[in-house]
């Protein structure tokens, strides 16, 4: 349980705004990962065939 923390926040009720907030949070979380972990996550999410494409998107979005 040490790898989790309890938080209090505000969540939009509109599905679009909620999805937008979650995508931004996901992008922020991915940005914090070292490159090798970004690659591992990309492989898990989209398969190794599309990793180069996804990493290119990450690089464009985050300016690495």
C-alpha cells in the first residue's frame, strides 16, 4: 500500500470534460517516466509494431 496515496479532488460530471482531464493526466504521468519505461508502456498498450509511432507522438507532444 506504500505505492499509493489518498487524494481529494474535484471531478467533472460532463463525460467530455472528464475524458479530457484524464487524457491530460495520463500524458503528464507518461512524461514523468524515463524513456525506457515509456517504451515498455507503449509496447504493453499498442504492441511492439506500433511503438515507434507512439513514441514519436510522445516526443512531439512533450518536446523530448
